[in-house]
């Protein structure tokens, strides 16, 4: 199988199977209609175009697996497929696990680390909250371990939410060892819960797309509301502590323009925002570098970073 991350300009691929993530019929400037697709495998996605409708050998839809013949072109500094033949794949002709991006880290090892952080808490109210979700709720744990953390950009793969959450927790744990002003249990709990709303904001694979709740409410509100609903039923959970925890979740994007209903107003909220932003940005550039041509030093202008990104020299390991 030719994985998307291995495709290069001018390659010709024949009878390869990909997941058709999306399909649109559009009209070009000349008035002629064409088909625009997004194809996916476990290594990423790629745009594809069908300029001649006769190349569609049989009917297929978004979320179908499709056989294609295509030439790999470059358009606006990104690879694109010019498809010369496409038809629907049959069950048994492909392995679904080849088409869903999956974390490269061991899920159970990461989950054990999450449990260790929960078990290490000293604040009984925060520990009980974390235990009820991350240890005692089997359905929640199953979804948490398999969910992605985004539709695209970073951690948009099976296990991505677990991987991102653990990274943020570890960064926050480091902050608490360097800055005694931080309430460790509060910050660790906030890190554990900051993105749980994504389990309702995004559908599972193969779609991994925004749900109605995700579009209307967003993961920040969903997550804060989930925690708030639990706390209202918890006996004697301190109101001040509850507000501080929920504030961390509400403000973890840092700025109103990035979706936070509130800007960080406590040391823990600021630390959570910095940890979340650090992991998101470093994972984004990691994925960017791994998907680019390994022979290319300059990756071109990247809008997210507002900079022309360059591959740096890597020493011998």
C-alpha cells in the first residue's frame, strides 16, 4: 500500500485504496463541474480532484473506501491527486486499521500514567472527581482512550485525546515543581479535564467530525458543564475550589478570540493555558515535519505559526 505520507510529486499510483473522507461536486471558473475529494489513510489526508466525470467507474459516497488511479501533482505548495479512475472498494479488500490515524504511543501505558496521577492526589474532593471519571467509569475510559483531540491540526488520531491530555498533565506537573505558588492537585485535575468536552464535540472515527453539540456549544462549554454537573451532585465540594477548577477549563485557550469564554485569572489557569498551547503547537510542528518531504529543509509559510518553517539540524542519536 502507498501511504499518503510517502507520496511525492509526479508519482503515479495505480489501484490503491483510500478512505473517501469527503466528496463535493463544484463548478470551476470556466463553468465546468468537477469533483473535489479528501482522501485519508492512517498517515494523513490529501486533496484530490476528478476533472472528467467519466473517470468515476461506479457510484461511491463520502466515507466509502475507494480504489483510485491518480497522478500526484503540486498545487499551492501542497500535494494533490489528479484522479484518472475511481470506484468503490468492497469489504475484505482493505484493512480498516490502515485508514485511521492512530497514536504511535502505547495506549495502556499512557492510561496507567493517567491513573498514577489520579491516585497520587491528596485533595479528597478533586481525587474523588478524577476517580469517578478516569478510573471508575468504564464507558468514559473506553471513549477517552480511543478519541481524537481534534478534527485536524494536532492529535487528530485515535488515542489523540489521551496522548494530548497526558502531555498537558506532565507539563503542568513540571510547572508545580518549579513554581510553588501553584496548587498541584487543582492544576493536575484541570489538566485531566480540560478537553473532555471533545468526546462530545467530535464524532468517532471514521468521521472524526464536529457533532451538532460541537458546532453549537463547543468542547470548552461542554467540558465545563460536565464537571459543574458532577460537582452539584457531590456532597460538600467546596464552592471556591469548584469555581477555580471550572475557571481553568473555561479559560484554557487563553484568549477570547481563540474561543475561551474567560481569560485566565489565576496562576493555575495561566499554567494550564501555557501547557495546552505548548503541547498543541509542538505536536502540530511535529506532524508538519513528519508529513513533509524529508529532503526539504524549508516547508514554506505556515499560517498557524505566521512563519516560513525550516527543518533544523538534528544531531546523531
